C-alpha cells in the first residue's frame, strides 16, 4: 500500500497539496482541481451530443458524477465546514445507502442537464474559493460543528481540514474516474 500511495503521489502531485495543512497549498490544490474539471467539461462539450448521458461499464454518467460532487460539497463542506442546516441541493446525487434522500432535499430521480448541474457547481466553486481565501491554520485545525446526527454520520469530532480533505479527495478521485470513462467512451464512438 505505501508503494502504491507513493507512486500515485509521484504521478499526481496535487495529492500532496490535498493532504497539506497549509492554506496556500489547499488553495493551490483547489485551483488545480477546478481547472482539471473545466478542461474535462470542455472535452465533454466537444464530444458527440449527449455524451454526458452515456455511461461506460455500469459506472456513473458524467452528469451523475457531477451531481455526486454537488452532494459531496453539500455534505462535507456546507454541513461540516460551514455548519449550515439547509436541505441538500436537489440535483445532488448521493450513493444509494445514504439517508432518506428525499426527506433531506435530494431528488434521486432528477434528470438535470449538464448546464443545470454546472450552474450549481459554479456557485459551489465560488463558495469554496471565498472560504479558502480567508481560512487560517487555526480554522483548519478546529473541530467541525456538524448541525445534526444524520449526515454525514462519521463527521463528528473531525477537524475542518479533514472534512475539506474529503471534498478535495472526492473531486480528485471522481475526476480520474470520469476521464477514464470518457477515454473508453471516445474509443467506443470511434469504432
């Protein structure tokens, strides 16, 4: 396992920034993740129409992946880091084992366009960037104020930095999955 982790860090130096406790490193990680997603979004837009609604090997579609990241942001950033109690964003997509999704504001049956999901993501990007611009090491080390015991269930007692790390890790991992699937989809379309 340590070898695999070291090799992933070598290939993807952003992982080192994601794990840092320094606000400047975290800002750098977020900028890189944001820029990677912008490049991927442009790639999707250059592909045949509705490619964002085509899945590969039973994995989430591009739109579903982006919807999941909306949910991750609401869970780990808005609820844990900011301590907000608002319902989840309706277009967000949690995994099937997540709490009563409808009761918490999610609409798992929603079929938003990529533009609708990207509009939500744009607001979330601004929210994180605004927060990261001002965050201090002491704020990162503080314990989160999770507004209730429902979701995420394992956040109590965590540091703000850990919850932000969950958001950044999810952004990085799902971007890799999305790129992998777009590569497969492109090969299928060219055959």
